[in-house]
């Protein structure tokens, strides 16, 4: 009789012990209609077929746990756990979702108590037929405003858990990083980010290199912020703002950011020219948050009456407007009011139009133009064919704000404070062909307990179809170089 090597024998014993501790509920489980308690809650939603494993923790009491993921096609996935953490094998998950596009994903969950196994109500999710963009870029920072320490521009691969830094402000003398934006025209891979401080400027990325540009000639009164890339890739629209902060003593609203002045400007990338857009009676208004229609023939923006030196911050309300845009002449036409939020005591920010141009999603809040500290902020969808506004299913009782469309118009990522009321997390919702949203899910992480211990906020999510591959040395070299001065083109 040939004996097994000791290391194989030890492995088999360990495997036996593990299996005996977790086991398999088989057919003896007591069935209950009680729903399982999951964290994060990945139940009753629509998911992309190319999303990373949606790992979670079963928070019901038990000494062992069991999960079975099953669809009409392919082999079921079974996961055993002693602590409730359900970590799904990536390859099996990817294969199961790929084979069941447009179908259902059934998740059966079990917990073992003193009297045996209990089977909870089965979870049913829909696997969308449409993929999600593979990458999302965001700013990662602590949920405050006191300093510029530890600010990152990160890019995450949504098909896996791979994450990389595009820029870390520790590499650029702790300058503030913000206002990143993509040129997703399909035939180029361009990206930009704004930096404030000693190395301040606007950095345009193309083919692995950054070009530092100073977008503020002497003729432009205020700096350029809130960029939106024109669909042609030739222009970037900005608002030029003079901003003031008001600090609150209330715990639920730390700071209010208000405009004293704001106007819309256009940067011509090829000509390196910046100009203020000549809107009718623009001196009477503050115009901010530009957004292009998919064909580039309209420019949407938020507009409020101009304020004086003394004003009440909670009385300023923005409406949604648009102007036609002549792409060859760089000229705008008459202003058209799209949504008069001020008539219902509300204010608009962050207009984002769907890729097919039928729906525009806005952040709606009580006043002002900076909703990140507004608990009442919600996302509202406006059908541009009927001009009807609808409060979206994806909203919560806490701040739901900055949002971004996927390139196919079927997914919306947005920033929400629903987990604890303080830190912003990314949630993703499926948007159907009629503009209806599904129950959102939080961006998956490898560790199911990640969000319980991670203190930083994710904000400004931007989908992209390409990966930004940056050499940190090139960033530093560009940051220390003299900025290319944009030329003033006048009105």
C-alpha cells in the first residue's frame, strides 16, 4: 500500500475540516420567505454582463453560509463561507453572465443555525443585454474642504477590480486636482484635468503625454472651470466663475459654494484660442455648467439672475437653458428656457444629456449651484421630446448628485451619500430605452466589507471607453514646465 505524501494528506484534512465547517445545505434546508440581509445590497436590480464580481456579505446570523448563483444557461456557481463573506470566482462569474445576457440571475442564499440550514427568499437580478463602459474615472479625497492633502484622480476597470492612479497630488506639490473630463468621440483618446496651486493650469492628455495650458489670458476676468468636451473634439466649453464659500455651523451642511459671477467660455483646441460666448443680455445673468447635445448643435447650461455685492445664498436658483451653436463660426443663438426650476422653488445643476439626445438628467436641489452638501439633492430626468420632468427611481433620502452616462446610454453612474450621509460613493443604475432607471447598485469591490472601513469619498464619476496610461515622470515634467498661454479671441 502506497502512502500519500504528508503535504497532500495535510491538504485533504484541511479541506475536510473546511467542508465540515461550512457544508452544503442539500435538500434539508427550511425554506422561509424572509429576504436575506446583504451588504452591499445587490438584490432586485439590473446588472451589466461585463461587471466585476458583485461580492457581498450575508449579515443574517449563522455559523456557516452557502450561496448558489444560477441562470438558464451554463453551470451554477456555488460559494461556501464561514463568516458570511461571499466572494465569487471571477472567471466563473464572467462566463455565467456572458452566457445569459438579457436573462435572469437567481441567487439562492442559505445560513446554518443551531437547528440546521435555512434557505432565504431567492434573489432575482436581471442581466442586461447592454455592456457597461469598461472604465470609470473619479476624484478620491477625504469628505471635507480644509486641505488639499491626499487627492487622487483614479481610474477603475469596472470589469475587474483593477485600479490605477492617473495623478496623485503628492507628486505635484499637493496642488488641488479637479474638473477631469473625457473626449469620448470614438476616434481619439483625450483627457483633461485641472490643477490649482503652485503648478496650476489645465492639463490635456493625448497619446501618453500631458500638455499644460493656461486658459486665463488677461482679458478673461475669472478662471475656467466645469469643462465639457464638444462632440467634434475641437472645442471644450467651460464656465468662468468667481466663487465664494459660506461656512455653516449646522452639522449636516458644512459649506455652501456660491457664484458671485459666472459666464460661458469656449476653448478652441486647434487654434489655442479662448473666447467668451456672446449670449443675449448675458450681463444680467450667471451662466454655468455647460453641456453639449450629442450632435454638438446645442449648448445646454444653468442660468440664474446676477447677484449684487450683498445677497442671500439660499435665494439663488438656477434654471436649465440652451442655445443653438454654429460649429463653424463658433457663434450662439437665442436663449431657450428648457426647465424653470425656480418656479417650484428649486435649482438646477450638472445637466448631462443622454448619448442619443432624448433625455437630460439634472441634479435638482433647493438653491444654489453646488449640491454636494444638500441632503435634498435628487436626480431628475427631463424628456427633451415632451419636456416632461420625472423624479428618478434611483434617488435616496440623502445627497444624490454628480452623474455620468455610459457611451451607449444604458447606464448612469452617480455620486450618492446614502450609505452614511457623509461620504460619497458611486452607484450605477440601468436606464432603459424609455429613460426609466432601475434600482441602483454600489460599485463592486473585491472585499465585501470595503465600504465599511474606507473613509474617502468618490466623486465626479466619468465613464470612459479607454484606459489612461500615464507615466508619473511625464506628469511631473509637464507640471514643472511653462504653460502654453491660450490666446484671447474676444466675444
